[in-house]
C-alpha cells in the first residue's frame, strides 16, 4: 500500500534508524510479547471467555498500556483508536461517539458497559451520558470494543456495537496512586487512589476531578468530579461478592451573551450508583452470577428567557431512577460445547415537568430479557456460535435478536469468519413520551377565542413508533503472523437499518395552537418522532499491528464506508424538505474513508514516545452542518522512573499539534451559507502530568 500523506511517511522514516539498531530477531522478540503468545481472550462478544479467533464478532482490545500511552483524558477519546469510530466534542461540552455514521447531536445505539453496568441513560434523550461516565481511565484494565451489532448478547441498546470496560480487580490496585495534570485551555486534572486489604476483602477507593475550557469561542467550560469504591470479598473457595458504588458530578457552562432565550448559565448533572454482584465458579468450568444495580441521575438547568416584554421562567430539572437485575449461568455440557444463558429486567422512571409534563408524575419503561449463546467446536478447524436475545419492552412490542457466526480456522494462526445477525433499538422515553410545552397564556386577554394556550410547543411525541431494526452480514479475517511481528484484523460488512426513528417538524392545527405562532397568523409547529428512514451501510475496515522489534510498534486502522439512505413515504408526505435533508445527512454521516496510524517507541534514557495521526474525509455530524476533511496528530512523551519504592511517570501530551481544526461543525451542510452556524474550532491542547505510586 502506498502512503501518500507526508506526515504518515515521516513517522515511518523517523522510526527507521531505531529499527536498524535493534538486533533482536523476531522469534526471540515474541517471547517478550504476551500478545503474540496467543490471541487475546475476549469476554464480551458472546458472554463466554473465548480466544479472539473463536469469537463471533470483530473486537478491538484496548489494554491499560495503550490507554496510558495514548494520553486520552476520557473514554470517548480512546474510541478514536478503533476502526470505524467517529468521535467529537460538541459545543455543549459532551463528547459524541458513533460507529459507522448515523450521526446525531445525541447518538443512540451504542452500549457502554462498565463491569456489567450499562451507561445508556434515559436522562439524555436515550443515549450515552458521556459526561457522567462513572470510571476513571486509571482504573481500567482493558476495553473490549465489539465492532458491530451485538443485541444477541446485550439487548436493544447494543444496536450498533458494544464498548465493554473492565476495571482492575481491587487486589491489583493496592497502595496509593496520585496523578496531577496541568495545561493550556484550562486543563486541570487531579486523581488519587488508595487500595487496601480489610480482612479477606480487597478494597479500592478513588477520587478524580477534571476541568477544561471546551470549544474555542464558546463558553462551555466543563468540570467533573468522580468518587468510586470497589470491594472484592471472597465468600469461600467458590464464591465472591463484588461491591461497587460511586458518585459523579458535572458542571457545564452554556448559553450565549446575546441570546434572549438561551442566556449564559451553568448546567449541572449528578449520578449515583450502587452495584452488588455475586459469582460462583464451578469445578467443571461453569459459573453462576447475579448482579443488581441501582442508579439515580439528576439534571438541573433553570433560567429566565426574555423576549421583548415576555419574561418566561424555564426549569429543565429532570431526575431518573434505574433498577437493573441480571442472572447468568455458564455451563459446559460436553467437551465440544459450551452454553451461557440468563435473564434480566430493567425498570426506568423519569420525572421532568418541562420535558414530560404529567404534573410531576414519572414516565416509566420496563424491559424484560432472556438471552443465550451456544458454542460448538466439532473439530479444531470449526467453531460455531448461535446467540439470541428475547426482549419485551413496555414502549414497543416483543423482539427477537438472533446471531449465527461460523469460524473456520485455515491454520492455528489464520481464521475466516462469516456471520449474520439481527438487532433492534427500542424507542427511548424522549421519542415516545416527550411533551415539551413552554408557559401558558389566556388568549381571551387579547380578544382571541382559543382559551389558554402554551406560549410555544417544542415536542409532543405521539408514541406511534416501531422499534428500529438492523440486519448485518459480515465476513472477517484474522491473521497472526508472529514470525514477522504482524497481526491483521479485517472486517467487510453490510448493515441494513429499517424504520430509523427521526424527529420531524409538523404544523399545529386549531384549536391546538401556540401563542407565539398565532402572532404570525399561524398555529405554529412542533416536533414529533416517526419511523422515517431506511439506511444501508456497506464497507470494509482493517486493523494492522506490526511490532518490528520489542521497543517499536505500529498500528494502522482504515475504514471505507458507503451509505445509501431512503426516506419513507410517510415522512415524505409529512415534510418533503425534511425527507430530502435526512437522506443527504445519512448518506454523508460518515466519511467515505478514515485512517489512523499510531507509532509507539521506547527511546534511549528510558523515555517513551507515542504519535497518533488521524485523517477523516468530509462528513456531517448533524442535519444542517458539516465537517470539512481534517487531520489531527497527537504526541506524547513520557519518562517513567523509580525512586526507592516509589514508581512514577512524568509526561507531556499535546493533542492536535498540526493546528486548529473543526471536528463537529465547520459550515452549513449545503456549503452555501457559511454564516448558518458559528464554526466550532479546537486549538492544540497540551498538558504536563505527573503520576506517583507507592
């Protein structure tokens, strides 16, 4: 493959002298690299621990060393290292991450798990609450990113993929660790952790604060605070109890100085959770487990909107409660087969007068789930996985998500996989139950016969929605060429989405009007949600890892995507302009090509260097805005050291060394109106960090 980009070629050239200086041969080198002793064991694809070559899906594993050397400050930023992912920080301070396009201001369909706890929130329009992620990167042992739908194992929220975060066991986090970071753009990070043994139990307690100034020219300063507790308590030779609890607080500046209905202010959100998990490991390789999680989220945003003589207090206070219970049983029926099955239930209650009305009563959603995965290895050459999840949701009908994958091992180091699956995404509470009215006015006071009307209607969901459906076909290849220090992971895919749920603007009709609309002689408009679009995503992606010597590693990811979109006849009949816009948006919701090249290098004197370069073609994050093709290069230089019993690391990290860029919004989507919305630029951001362990 010919590399045309000068910065990519430069990275290869600079590495050349280091490669020549290393006299360690490839075979001797492999003994020092556990990655090439055998392919990684992954836990997340089928809920069975499997070597990567037996898994029924494509997985990218991000280990603790990669997390440390990347310099990333949050979980979303790490997903830039995964083929097919798009990541951006929007002006509202929240990261956005999607897989294979289908972008949105509040993307949905990606399941984030932290030690089994779902981060899919009913609070923020039914997506991931990235600003309320309840784990610090310092505590992560590994992240398994399933590239592709996995509802067969994890239900409807795993519509496009799963990011499974596995934290260090408390016994592996003993002692004290502190970390501080300080840089430009308001970066100020603090982290402290203490691990101890209390009787037979291993306990870890940590606290973290993070601050930064967000997007250039927007007052969207962010602050985060996290406190986490994990206790692993053995209950005899076979049983263990895991206790996790935590609190996350977020504050975000928002608003514009001259915006009468969007004044400058601070939004706040908090999250609390408690999780209790029990596991029994059986002598025959099977296991039983039971987990209960309770989480509460609260969002506060109260202000006064002023428009001429109109003064309108607005309070977006919203709170949620989630109870989730899951049981799982793993067993080994024969020497050729393994089976995991289980059941789960989730109960959500959301209260928000501004979003849902109902005089403060909660809107509720209940989901019951049965799941199972069967692995059959009739010979050394074949592995077959059959998985399925049945779900019953109170906002939609019953759904079945099956998956069949067949892995053929061309040799012990090369595997072909073919798979088909179906997944669903159930409507969120916002899509099904939102009822967002502002104020009230008695029209008889101005001589109109309409009675008491809202000043403005923003959303009024009819609830007439079907679940989204995605059918996936894929072919994949894994190659482990350890004699050359090379690992290759290729995936070709076809993903067909039916009945995608979209917001659509509809006109109000008498007598259900809004006062602000009547001023202009019309009733006004409101937003509803409809199954309005079918999408087909086709393409290929690969991840190539090359370790030419023990101290040098390259990773190259590339993704090639083509998206076709068709608005439904119902959407065309409602609003043909919206239908045309959503077709254009989806077809450009991912760049037709994207590239990531990463080089890590051990340098003389104990220094470590990491350079990551990203390139993206033109695409659209939102319906009306677009991002020009851009590139970004991140550099990290670190010096690990030891002083007696104390270990430490001093590091310098710079993101975007190649200059200013826009990752979320650059111009109008049709490119004809540069003043449509202010562009959102990010300048190079750098910081120095010091970590100590003792």
